[in-house]
C-alpha cells in the first residue's frame, strides 16, 4: 500500500496530471447487469486527469486508471487498505459508464460511474437558455427557472422503450433504470409536465422517495404509477392521495396528476388544481 501511495502521489504531483474532475461511483455486490439502489455503496472523490489517464490518492485509498478506445471503455483499480478491486466498464452516455468489478478477496458486483462534470462541460441542461435540444439532451428552460433534463416521455401507450439517452420527444422512451437511479441520486427536483395541456407540478426528489409511500418515486420510469402517497391505504379509491400516472396505465390516464392528499403535500410548486387528467407526460429532473 505504501509503495502504491508513493507512486500515485508522484503521478499527482507531476505536471502530467493537472486537471481535476469529480468521480462519482455507485456499486453493489451482485453481478446481474444493474446496480441495486437499495444496497449500493457510493464513492465520491476528485480525480487528477490528463489525456487518457487519471489517479487519486488519500490516506486510505489509491485509485488509478485510464480511458480506452476514444473513451468508449474505462478501466481502473482501487486499492483500499491492501484490498484491490478491478473495474472495467463501457460508456453509456457522455461521462457515464457502467460495468463490473472484482476484488482480490473474491467479491464482485456491478457499478455505475460518472467520471467528469457534465455541468462544467455543458453536457446537461443547466446552461440551456431555450426549451429544446441542447448538447444531446432535451431541456426545458421555461418552467420555474429552467435547467430541466428530460428523462421520460409518454405519448400513446405501451410498449415503452428503455434507452441510454432520450432521442425523440414523440416517442415512448425512458432512461434505463440504472441510469435513471444514478441521475435521480444526483438531482434534487423532478418535474412532471403534461405537454398536451401545459400543466405541471414539481416534487422534491428526497421527499417523493419516502419508502413508506404506496409507491415511492420509482427506479423504473416505465411503471404505471411514478409516485403514489395516500392518507389511508393504497387503493386510490378515495380522494386522499397524491399520484402521478394511473394503475390502468391506459393511453388516456398515463399522464394523470393528482393532488388530493392532505397528509402528503408533495407538490412544492404546480400550475394545476387538484387533479389533471391526460394521456401525455414528460418527466424532467434538475
């Protein structure tokens, strides 16, 4: 460990590693193709980056790695108190990667990684000044100050299509669960917009993710109900619930917005009344 620390320190102090960028890693302990958000562990630290290489060292951790094939792949290892874990992943969107890891003690799992700062690179919607496509993302710059990135679209009905990035607002696309979970973790608010009516509401992601709800803010955006909190029970039969979507998941109800609940006032800002029925929906985060 001491030798590795000295090596990484030498790399970091050299002019070869001049730029610093954030590194955000989520990983679980089961190799099944996606990171389990309920059991995932998270690591966030600054990387020193130059060209295709990167490194980090602190009192307990030494990380070093590099990008391959024009950033299509990423490989790195993390040594923590003598245990080394090896990671290999593929690019899924922008600075986001997913893959598998294995360590010297026989453990293994999946990981999601954001290696870089999309905000600094203009990759997300923070810098968008108009509603529309911006650097590969569809952004809403009009509602509540803007900065909204589109993560799901509902126009007609199933089948919905899981994608690595939204490419059409006339589709039934939604971000793959592992990408959505990671983006949700890094975001603070979610916007539900009915494009056909221009009615909308905003929720705080942390509050909407309360595990005691009938349906906390979902990890899978293809779900009929995206969030559901109810004063008593979970049948959505009485006017005592807040909900997005509908159990029937029909082309007429899949974009419904409800604000009945007096116990769970999840809408922090909205321009609809108590309820708005519609079959179209766009979901954004910021």
